[in-house]
C-alpha cells in the first residue's frame, strides 16, 4: 500500500524542491553524531552562559554557530548559492498551508474540525452541493475553499436552525476552559454522598442543589449548544462522554445525581 504524502512533502513538491532522504548508514551516522554534539556541547554552552530565557538562549546560539561551523564545517565542492529565486507569480499562501479534500454538504457548507463555512453563490454557480473541494487552512488561521483552482467565496456559517429559532444565537467567543477535575467522569466519594443523604425519609432530605461541578458542566454544555456544536464535537472539545453531554444538553437545569438508597 502506497503511503500518502505529508503536508511538508506536498508543499516541497509544489515549490519544485526535490527531497533527498538520508537512507544510507553513513548519512544516518553523521546526523546522529551531529545530534549528539548539539545535545552535549550546546547544552553545556547554555549552562555556562547562564541562559534562562529564550532571548538569552538565542544570543548564545548565534554566538555558538559561527564557532561550531568554523571548527567542524567542510568547504563545499561548488561555491556560490544554490537557492533559486521565488517566481513572482507564485502564491506562497496557497502552498505553505494545510490542504484537505472534502465534499460540499447538501446545505452548501463545508466543515473542518467543528468549523462550518457557508459557501456563497457567485457568477459561475449558485450551489456546490456534492462537489469535491479543497479546504486550505492558512498559517494565519483563515479557512479558504478551493475548487478547480479557484477560490469559492465563503464565510463562517451562522448557528444551527434550532438555535436561531430559539432566539439565543449570540456567541461571545470560545468555550470557557474547564478545570481538569470538571472534565473527568468520576463518581463522587461515597462519604460525600452519604453526608448529603443522611436522612432516611425523603421528606426530611433538604432541597438538593447542583454542585459547582454540575453547574459548570451544564453552563458550558448549554453554551456549546447555543453555538450549534453537535454532541460529538462538544464531547471531544470538553473531554466528556456523549452520554453525559446528551444528559446535560437536554436538561433545563443542571441534572443532579440520583440519591443513594439507604441500603446502598
């Protein structure tokens, strides 16, 4: 089975750069010795210089490299630069990016990692439903859709229809970051549960309220629901199981754990 080309290999091929792999034992030995030298000599140089920040390390590195090349460098067989100038009509932004093949959905949208973009009609055609297109994720984070070498106008899609009908389509940004203890599905300590359910009669049990963990989970799941994220995307983003996301998503208030029976 033929292995697929990596994003780096694809970019080099589009730039006209030929990859030469060091497959011989001699070449592999040279690079291993070079790595050993840097791991030993350069680390010692950083320690002797007292470098504790990135700026200090860069200053030590730029002072170290000329001395290292002067001592270990070998003159090339052919002098002069071997770099070719970049062609003026070459768009580097369309090459130095991440490219992924996709199929346009029936609603004329394209999805990539929980991001949905709505394709806009242009002079050529109104809809691209079912068409195979290329999604380019640029280095600045922008998402561009290409089809047959031409950019398809697009914009970030609005929330889902259910969210729009509910009238709660505002979205302030990214999902809040949950503490680590909120993203792990674990049961409460039995002693804590027994303390909360110490009374044997249900009438004597005080009003049960959601814990901070339950309240925070419900808030963040509802915020993801307002944004229009699916249950699968929400579960992946928050590190929760789909069953838990479904339970919190359908609840009108933070769901509470079932009270433990006295015989439990």
